[in-house]
C-alpha cells in the first residue's frame, strides 16, 4: 500500500500531515495512535506498554495487525476497524462524504490540537466504566459524559463492552465522550495526539491485561480492611480521643479514625494547630495502644499566610495561571495550589507531611480536593510542570497520590493507603483508595453509588468506597436518615473499605466561622437507640469477613480482578447480568443485593445459576428471579455452595 510502512511489530500510515501508528500493547491488546501535523509525539503518560508479538498482513488496499485474538485493520483511506474471530467489535465512523475523514483535528494558537475520533454504534452493546459519577447509570450506553475531574466525578477513561473488549483512552486532556445510539465519540480540546488501546477478552481477561498496562494494586494491608470512623469534623484532640475511647469501652472493633480539615494553622502549613491539638504524638500513641490508626486530611491549597507559601512560590512549586498571579480561586477564598506533577513539589510537600504528621504518629493521609478543586473550574487557565492544565490536567491526582506512595514506602517500607477524591489510570499501583466525593445523604444517592461503584470497579481501581450515609443533607434526628444510615451501613460492609463519614447539620446552634465549623456527631451511637445494636452487629460482621476480604484483596493485586464485581464479571454469557446494577458480587463467593429505597423490605434478586445459599436462612435457591424479604435489621446476601465464608454470617 502506498501510505503504509511496516517495521517489525509496528505499522505506520502516512497521508499528508496525518500519521497513524499501530503497535501491539499486551495480551490481546493493540494500541492506536494518530498524530496531527505529522509529528510523532512519543508519550505514554501512565500507560505501561507490554511486549507482545504481532502478525502483520498486507492486502491490496489494507493492512492488518493481529495480536492474539484481536485484529486491527487499517484501510488506505485511513479507516481503522477492530475484530475478534472475524466479528467486528469497533469500527471508525467517517465524518465526511465518500466515507472519509475518520479523525478530526483543529489546531489552536498554543500549538496543540482539538481532536476527536468517532466510532460506529453497535446495536445491543452495553458499556461500563469511566470512573465514578453521580449520574446513577449502570450501563453507560446512551450517556454523554465529561472527561474531567470535579467533586463527586472522577474520570478514569476506560470502558468495558458487552461485546467482549475494553477500550482505554490514553489521553489526560479535558474533553468528553459520547456513548450514544448513533455514534461513540471521544473528544479533547487540547492534545498532541489521539491515543487509545483496544483489549479483547472476557471481563476477567481484560481486567488482567488492564492491570498489566496500568499497574497492579498492592495488597491492601490488614488494618485498612476493618471499620473506619470519620466525621466533619473533630474540633480538638480530646474530641477525637473521646470517640475512640467510647468504641474501645463498648468493645466495638475500630481500625481507623480520621481527623478532617481545618485542624491546621493555615492552609499549606501541614501541621496541627497547637491550640486545639496540643500533643499529636500522645494522641497517636493512645490510639495505637487501642489498635486504632490515625488518618489526617491534607488539602493541596496554600494560603499566602502559610509559612510555606513564599518558598513554594519562589521555587515554582505551585500551579501557575495564565494571568501570572499563581492564585486559583478556591471556595475558601483565593488560594494557590501545589503542583503535584512537579517532582520538586512532591519532595518538598512530603518533607512537611513527614515532619509534622508522620513523625508524630500519623499512619495514613487523606488527600481531599485531589482533582484539584478550583473555582471557577477552568483547566485551560492552569500551567502545570507537565504542561497546560487542559492538556495534561487529569494526571494531577495520579501524581498527588504518588507523592504519598513514594514518600511513605521510602521511610516505612510498607504499603501505604491514601484516601483520595480523584484518580487516573494507574493510581491503584500507588495505594489509592478512591472515594466518591461529597454526595447527598438520601436514598437516591445510595442507589446511584451502588451502580457507579461497579463502573469504577471495571476501571482497574479495586480500592473504592463511599461516605456511609452520604456526605451532606442528612438529619440524624429524622426517621428517613435513620433508615438510610442502616441500609448504607449494610452496603458499607460489602464495600472494599467500610468508612463512616459525613457532614451532619448542627441542631440549635448558629453557624460559626469556618475554622470552628463542625457538624453533629456521626458515630454509630448517634442515630437512635434502635439503630445502635444494628450498626454494632454489622461492624462485627465486617470483622468476621476480614479474612475473606483480604483474600479478595490478594486476588485483586495478583490478577487485577476487582473486589466489587458486576454480575457479568463471572457470567459474561448471561445477558441478564448486563442489566443488573442493583446487585453485585463481593469477591468470588458472595452475592450482595443492597436495599436502596426508603420503606423497602423486599428485594428482587437474580441468580445466574443454581445453588446459591441465602445467608439468613441457609437455604439453597435455584437460578432465576427471587423476591427476598429483608426487615430493617436484615440484608440480602447469598453465598456460593461450599464457600467457607458462609460461616461468617
């Protein structure tokens, strides 16, 4: 072919200023790159390409690249098609007449390009992934979504298709994706190339290859698999210790307690305010004696009154802005933000975290606002060490959590767990425990979290959780919230991490200055006498399940299989399983069907095969649909026959 060049495992297509490169990328995986302007831009971002052999075939008007079961065909008009066993799974769709124009570019004044690629829709296809979002959808087919990070929306640009393939969009630019009925389109506003990987296989096969390409999660340490206590917020050292002491007195297992925001002197000082936290070392020592880990909130914001501000500004450690001020307007006033993509920033900031937190007994860090959260939300106005914000800004949370991983492993030699509000492809290999952000405290939100958690599970990030009870809007004295907290607690037991958190509105007090602002109590004894023994028993259930959960965490690390699994993950041939966003597998042996509606006491559950055992009565159930009653102190869970975990219930 006139436009084709073949070198070993690589195929290049050149026509005018459009250059395409197709390479093997891993098991049944092929990478497609297209470079506007004709200039090759060799950048993997966070992708870890794997060695794989390709079989290349030349035809009169096309060339094929076959890696395992996956075949990519490139025609002389530039069109790319992917197939498995002769069955087309992904096909570029032309934008111009005469079936031409398969990728679209518009050069901008900054030397980068707005770019998009469009694919034909597939009838009956179901799509899952793309991180977490409050949209409440399980099957994302028909959705249009932003490719950006904001509070309660985290983009991890990978989707799994019911046709048996995964699609990894390897581009950290701000953009959008349309998974509509008439096309699938990926678009970004500023980039130097189009870059994606197609992976063929079953959900398990694709998950394994995805982990190879983006990094395997470590094995979650034992302490993190138990129950975490948190609220917005503990105002003083004594407030926090009183809560931990109460759990100890009640004999209730507590793995970790979290110290939330504004415990510091100034944003960017990274230290406890001695007026309220006079002896952090003594606090940590007392917690450790009770078997409790201490976790502390850290924000990327730096106030100009901070003792570190001038040093960071003068050494280029802060995110720059197009207007040159170095200020990103945050919702607590004009703040600067650390540039986590800069290695020098990571080194400097971690040194402060070590000096003021870790050396005082803090066990783990909570990276809030990790998108980073900026107001107004305009990534195009930001300048990062790695480039313009609109071109590379989605990498920010990846490098932010890398800071904690590199620092903690160097000084402690153990796997760190960093709670973070955003993530990117590969964040999992740095111990990122992603949570879904500041979500509402209502049943609609609980239902949405179940579905979005399963989408996150398909993105290669197995450590994920929600604020049990939701973050905002719940009245702890009201009947509706007290019902909600029980149902959410049940869901929390069967989540990778079980963490209670929330901002509970104060009753009978005026709003105070933000430095002092806090909410009502948010401990398990805070939601009424009837609920206390129910929640206590659920914590003990979680404790009994920990050996099973730790086994699933080892599997997640070794094989890349998520702990929370959509039903189709184990039964990809069962069409019904692709519609089940209201139930899921917790590891390989537990099927959990959370109740997510107010007043609901019956759950309709689908069993894909015979023999599942209902935990509350020990009876086996045949395949098919079943209606299972569940009073407020009951939940609906099944266990595979013969599984040891049945004895935990």
